[in-house]
């Protein structure tokens, strides 16, 4: 389906620069429109929404203040058609203003890209080389970039990397215990969810002052999940490594797993590389263990079920929580203690029962939860006497991407 080039007014039309942020996943595209002329950049977008269910029979479009409604996408190129739909909807909301740049959340920047970068054909080619490192996310962000490069080369596109925040990791935290030649070839621990952690570094300092600059662990718990140990609001250790498959047990991903189990699946079970990848990324985690759902809030409703269904539901959540507790404790060891524990992202912000179970497992570190504050999703959910300040802080990856894009464009103008 052809996308009309007039669907998104660019720098040469109208007035007042707007930043469009695209966060592309395998079956959804989230978008947010920010006022790039405002100083400081507002935390809340002028307008946002998402197309979800791309490639399936029940795609829908949701936007600020409007309930999601079904949409029909071109069956041959559903992702391209979803992007067209977003562009048309955005264009209808511009009110004479122009989009000066499109910011893209790109999961992997490899060992070359740590700072946001304006994307041209050469940069795009580099980023395509990292697709095997983030197959759930990288291809779709790059597809959106490629489409816009082809159809709207007049509008700047900036890639903002989830790996970028972790460039402060010491070499010992990046190194994999493989032959050293692997390091020279770029096989290392990169870390992910960097846009979320970058927002935490800003928001926690604003809300908690110097208390946030101590020994802090942030738990980004969503369908993907990771932890980041921060000292002075910089990343010093994290649970995701070479790929977004590492670390915590997730909605459908294994997290860290004995590599011997992967060898077994291929050698004994005779699974192909593609089949193993599908198991590790799509059939494991909470979904794989429970057999019910990838969502903790759904699984918890089945803990009291009789027979195997109830047992698997209980085991899935117990393993999920235990992995978070173990990894939090390991990061506390790296930090030399724990002053602050922060929950963010979908599960972290909204699942009080998950936070309660995690904090119970961390009581030995001095974490004491205020039950009512926890139920209320309050900014601080620890008791006064708790040695660890326990917090809930909503993340805002889109704002970080817009902020980084403005900085990138300003630096390129100076250069």
C-alpha cells in the first residue's frame, strides 16, 4: 500500500517543531508526539497511542482519550500499513505545525553506537547487522526507519539505543567468559531497557534527591524484564547481557539458562536453531511454566486451582519472584549493599502482589514494605523504619527518546 508523502508535514511546511517518537515491537507500534519547541521539554506528550495486534486478525488503534477501535490492515504488508495509519492520524492532529524529527527506540546499538545518532543509509546498514542480537525488536524499528528514509528523506530520523545507558559498565561487567577473541569480535554484555533506566536516573534524582545517588537497584518489570544496579545514577551492573534473552525470567522468555540445556534441545531433542530460538523467546518464561499466560495478574487468579493447573500457576510465579530476588541480591553484592529499590514498567508499576512477594524475599536486606502504600502504588511503599527505601516510579521511555533526539539535532547543527 502506497503511503502518501503528504501524510506527515515536515520541516518545510507549517511552523513549530514537533518530535514524533516511535516504539516498534513485533506486533505493535507505540507513538507519542512531543512539543520540541517547549523548554523544558514537557514530560507528557501532546498526543500518544498505539496500533497493536499487527499481523493478526484483531488489530486495533488506541489514542489519547479514545478507546481502542478495530482497524483493518493490508494483509500483505500489515506493518507498513500500520505505520501509514499512524502517520495519517498524526498529520490530522498537527494543526499547521510540522514534524522536524522522528525518534526511534532501537534496542541494540552494538559496540559502535552508544549515543543517539541521526540515521542514514550507512547507519541503517550497521543496525541491520545487530538484528540477530535482538530479533524480537530490532527488525521492526529498522523497517519503520527504512520506510521513512525512502518516503520522507526530508525529515530527520534519530535512533535512540536501549543499550546506550549501560556504556558506563566496567569492562569486567561487559566481559563474557568465552575465549578472549569473542570480546574482540563484539560478543559482550551490553544491557538493555536503557531508555527506561535513563528516565529513572532523571526522575529519581528529582523525587528523592541525593538518596537516589546511593546504592540503587531499579527493577524494570514488563513483558521483558531486567534489573539495573546504579551508583550515582549510572549503570554499574545489569541482568540482561549480550541479548535481551538474558537475566530474569520474563513473560515468554527464559532469562538466564544453562547453555547445556540449549545444547540438549538441539543435540538430543533435534530442534533446529530456528525452533530453539522460538522456544527461548516465545514459549518459555511465565507462559511456558504456567501454561496459562505471560501476565502475572492472570496467572495469580489460578493459584488456587486444583491439580496440575494450580501447581503450575504457583510454580510459575514462585520461580518468577525467586529469580528477581536472587538477581537483586546479587546486584546488592556488587553495590556493597542496597539503599533503594525501585519498581517500574507495567508489572513493576501496577502489580502490588508481585512487589510484596519480592520484598518479602529481600527482608534479609532490611526491606520492609508498607502494605497500604503498596496497594495504592504510592511513590514510596516502604515503612519508615525500612533500611531500604522502596519506590514505585512510572517510566517514560518516549520522553527520553524525544529529549535525546533534540540533543542529537542540536549537536549536529553546532557541528
